[in-house]
C-alpha cells in the first residue's frame, strides 16, 4: 500500500513532468522544424546544442541552469526584477530541468515525423492557392502530429526519470522538488528505507514502461497510417 507521502511524491512527479512537456513542446517543434527544413549557417551547431543534454553529465546541465536562473543569472535576474519570482528550490525549476533533459528526445521524434512528410502534398496544396500558413496548418501540422504526440510521451517518460540536473538545480525539498527519482535516492540514504525504495521504484518503472509502450504504439500506428496512405 502507498502512504500519503508516496502519493504526494507521485502527484508532484506527474505535475512536474506534465508541466515540463507542455512548456518544452513548442520549442521542441521549432527546433525540429529548423533542423528538418532549415538551410542556414550554424545548423550543425544548433543540432549539437539541442542534443547536448544527451551526452553531457546531467549535473553539468543542472549547474548551467543554476548559473542561468540564479539571482545573478541572466534569466533569473530578469525574473526577479520584472516579476519578483524565482524558480530556484521550486517545482517550476524542477520542471525546467526535466524539460531541458527531455528536449533532445522530443526534437528527434518530431524531426523524423516532419522529414517523413511527402513534399508533393504540400506542393499540391500550394498549387491549389493555399498560402504557406494555410499549408502548414492544414497539411504539415496534421501529418507531423504523430511525431509530436510520440515526442510528448517520450518527453514525459524522460521527465519522470530525471534526477541529476534536478537535484543540482533545485535541490531536494520535500513537497516541492522531491520527485520520484530524488525520493528513491533519499530513501536509499535512510536506514530502514528499503520498503519505500521498493514501492517507489515499482511505481517509477510502471509509469515509465506505460509511457514507452504508448509511444511505441503511437509510432507503429503512424507508420501503418502512412503506409496505407501511400498504397
């Protein structure tokens, strides 16, 4: 049985992961579009920067976020001066860390979906008099929707498992930043915390597995739909 504290940790993790995906998705689509369709100097550099969280230690990402969003940081200073708010030691900071770590997976899924779109469909829409925005809204966006949904689900799963960047950026505060991975780590450091580790680990595995299965099912459904369209 799960204790009230366990449910609170699960609820916080779900909230952080959902907020991370919602906040990151527009940026993920923008970067995916630029990398799939853009022709500009520095494209390889942008590609490298977007995928950097996949290869650098998460602690480094958390440290960079701390520099950027700290009271003297370029972003943190603006938030403090303009809105009087701070994301340090807050669940919003945990969502930012999770979103940054999930961004590469989301970009990759959306980029593959955009690259798979048949350009002839967009060209046909233009020959019928549709402008660029109309083509984007009625042809490109609907056809890339499977990749967007898959990327969002993968990002959600990645956010659920985020640990290193989060604990470095916003620390380990019960009820505020203690998500599932951090709670498991805390229980490991506590004498007699084996049962809590087991419960939370099982919940973490089940949630992540469900998200991955949903992502795979969506990818296969999208592939089947495109094959049927081509036939």
